[in-house]
C-alpha cells in the first residue's frame, strides 16, 4: 500500500517544482493537477484502497496536494492577469461606471439656520457677517457693555491668551456694530453664525453654539415694526399663531424684551419643550439703544431701529422634534443621516 503514498508524495514534489511561465502553461497545470480528470482527483479515488488505520494520513496528504496546487495556481493567475492588463495599455476603460462618491447631508442646525435666513431675506433683510475671533470693542464696548458692566458676567467669555483684547465672540451682536460703523441707514441685515461661551454647566452643555442676529435701522422705526416682524417670523418658521414679548434687559437695547412663541400643550412634546407653559422662548430683542447708534457713528436723533438675536439649536430641536440637544453635537452619522432629505 505504501506505493500509493509514494506516488502521492511524488506528485506533491512535482507540483512544487513546477513553474508555469504564462497563462497557457498555467491552464495546462490546472488541468493536469486540479482538473476533474486531474492527478489529484485520481489520487483521491485511491482512498478506498487505503487501509482504515492509514486513511487519516492519506487524507492529510491529499489536502496538502490540493492546497499547494491551488495556492500556486491562484497566485500565478493574478500575476498573469495583471500582466495582460498592463500589456493591453488601454487598461483605462473610459466607459466603465465611476466609483460612487458618498454624498453628505446638511446638519440640522445648518438647515434650521438656512430656513431662518430665508424667511428674513424674503422680508428684505440681507446677510452680513463678522469674525468669530472678535475684539473687545465690537463684542462688548460698542454694544454698550463697558469693561466694568455686570452684564459681561452673563456671557462667560473665552479670551485669546496671547492677543490682549481679543476674544471668541459671545454673541452675533458685534456684527451689528461692524455693519453700522461701515454704512448709514437704511440698514436691514441678519447675521447668522457661530458663537462661543464657557458654559459647561448650562443646558447648552457645549462651548460653541449658533445664533442669528437681526438689525433694522431707519427713520421712524418703532416697536410695532419689531413686533410685526417677529410675529411674521414665528408664523413662517413654526406656524405659531401667537407671540409674547416679556420685558427683559440687554445693554444694547432699550426697551428690551424676550420673545416666546405659543406652541400650546396639546402634545406631549410641546408640553415637555415648553415645560408645561405652552410658551417657548426663542429670542431676545429690543429697540437699539441710542448710545449704541452713537458709538457706531449713526445719528440717534435722526434714526431709530430694532435688533434681535436668537439661538438656533433650540429651534432645530423644535423643528425636527429632537429630544436631546447633545445629539446635535455628537455628529453620529446614524443620527445625521435622517436629515439627508432636508435642505
Ligand atoms: N446678544 C444677546 C445674547 O446673546 C441676544 C440679543 C438680545 C441680541 C437682544 C439682540 C437683542 O440683538 O436686541 O444673549
């Protein structure tokens, strides 16, 4: 019986000694050893003549034969195919379909911001912007918040260590000052963008968030204009039927107010979002303080105006019925993908 083992060992040595030099030789190799009528198949069929106590050894030998032959065949096949492609020269097939490029989607905060901008541009506002690394003058002093003013405490500020007087803007209001310094009324702008505060314990739970600022300066602008503008916005943005203006304080407006929109408490979501009151606070606003106009070179005897500033994240939560603000910052694509259809 040992001659069948010897024969198999011989075939194994033969396989390992072979080196087909091209695709035709490789095919001959395949037929000779791995083909349905090949040598390995023939040797396998001898299994039934092998005594039981040696079947195991024979089986292992067969496996080695097969593996060695297949490995050699597959490796050489790849080599010869690559060679053939290179030789063809025109390996670049211009008619082949392209690699699909995965498309991203807009972040819900960006979508919400775009919607706000779109509503105000329809009312004749144009978009203005300013730097995120701002100077003290525009962020605070021009906005009627001098250095010793307690209102500065309301906005815990990141200062730039090696550039005294520079900071990360704490609100979009400095864009107001920048616009007014550079042109005369009529002024009708909105300024969307990022703002920064060191408020790790607040509900925002994040040092960076987004606001949209609005400013309207002309002759004879009144609080009624402010109220109507905001009501229109609340209707367009949320389908809200009512707004509420609560007296408040901001250094750069007088009088100042905070605006709530009426969502009601009909649904559990609205109940939760409004903490059971039906009202959702959206923004701060007021009539631009004459001192701010003067700081920025605008005649406060001739002109008046209103301003407002709103956070975007909370509006995004409302718009998309997102239950937790942290989801907006985690950037988990499984979450973000849900907004792929939104513009
Ligand atoms: N800048 C204020 C803040 O971030 C929001 C604000 C309130 C802006 C009243 C305004 C305004 O323009 O008139 O808290």
